[in-house]
C-alpha cells in the first residue's frame, strides 16, 4: 500500500454482472460470457462483478475465480474497464478474494466491511488497510449498502476513509438535502456511487461520481445514454429520473416491501423486463426468485413509461 497515493477518479455508469442460474442452481457460464459481451458492446463506462445482484454471498471460491477470470479476459479484450467485487461477509475469505482479484488488474476492487458483527470505526480502518495491503496497489471501493449491519453516516465514512487512503470510492445509498450537505462536507475527494435511479439528483447536487446502476440492469444502453445526457441537459435527465423513480416505486419496490424478495431478485427482474440478455430471474437457493411472468407483464409498461431508455 502507498499511503501517499492520490485518490484516483472513477465514475460513470457501471453495469452489474448478473449470474444466469440454471434450474439445478449451477451458474450458466456460456450465458455469462454472452452477457459480458452484450454489456461491452453497449458501451457502458464499466462492468462490475459480485455486488449484491451478483450473488457474491452464494458462490464457491472456485466459482468466484472463474467468474472474475471470465470478466477480466473479456473486458481486457474489448478495452472495457472493470471492477471486481471481492465482497464476502467473512474477512478471511474476503482478503483471499482480494489477493486473487488483484492479480487480474481491475480498475478497482470493491469490498464490504465484515458483516457478522458490526465493526467499530477503528476496526473498519484496520480491515480496510489490511485489504489495501492484499490489493497490492489496486484501489478499493467500499460498498456500504442500506442492509449492512452498520450503515455509516457521511461523517463516519469520511473519518474511516481518511485513515484508509487506498479507498478511492464508496457505493452507498443517498438521502435528503441534509444528507447531501453532509456528503459534500465530509466526503469530497472520494468518488461516490449513488443508486442508479437517483443518479441525476446526485450529479445535480455535485456529489455523485456515478452509479453501480440498477437502471443499467433494466437497460444498459439506455442508462449509458441517460448518464451522458446529465453533462449537457441536467433538467431533462432529472425529468427522466422522476419517471424512473415512479416506475420503480409502483412496479418494482412492492416486490421487496410487500412480498419480501431480495434486492438481487429485484435487479434480476429489471434485467428480464429489459430483455437485453440471457440472465433470467432465477436466484440461487435459498433465495426466492420472482416469476418470469412478472417480467413479461411489465415489459410493455416499462417501454410505455420509460421510452427514453429503450430507443
């Protein structure tokens, strides 16, 4: 780790690598390869693996390695930036994943804070610096989602990351105007990745560098075009964001709030609604999957309410 290394900029529209899962719970690697090629051809700013929607919590280490090697090989062949998620609730497993990920030379490595028991700030700093040593010069992105055992405030994140200089970015949920003011105060100099359907607001607030995007799950090309438009016509981008949020609130969020499906199930539903690749809605057991019939039902609705994403 180089403690004096400047925090490098990273941002834009990053598409999630979703795992095609067969009926026997195996990963369909032929479909995964096709998915990577579709995303690179869409011209997204980058592809990231092993976020929540990549089901990092439900893979063997052999599968982890095969997924990352496939992503790295195909992205390097197409000159597409990629981030590897080395996330795992167990810190020892995560450190080993980081070491193996670093050998593939990604743009960055995404990590979480060990999750069985909430870490103190001092413990979080210690872990992130150990992760940086394991990463051997590859910068880190901290993933602190709303369902983490401990969700840090902007002030807490600022203090932790100031003492862990290899962390160049944070994937997190945003909030109201007060949250954005706190983020500007405590997190300047870090690349912040807000939820995809809030990205235009994050850009307008001068806080977001980009998103590891649920909107890209719905339409990778549409999300890329929308992200690009934020630099030239933020008002139009905000109008589309309002419609995206309304679609999510009415048609997607109830699957979590009323029926208890996971965020990964919702992201796979979005992908199946977009119908851009061979992913499907199936999750690995024991997590429940949303029926494909729901995706088919919502396809025309999505295209009617969000035609901008499907041109």
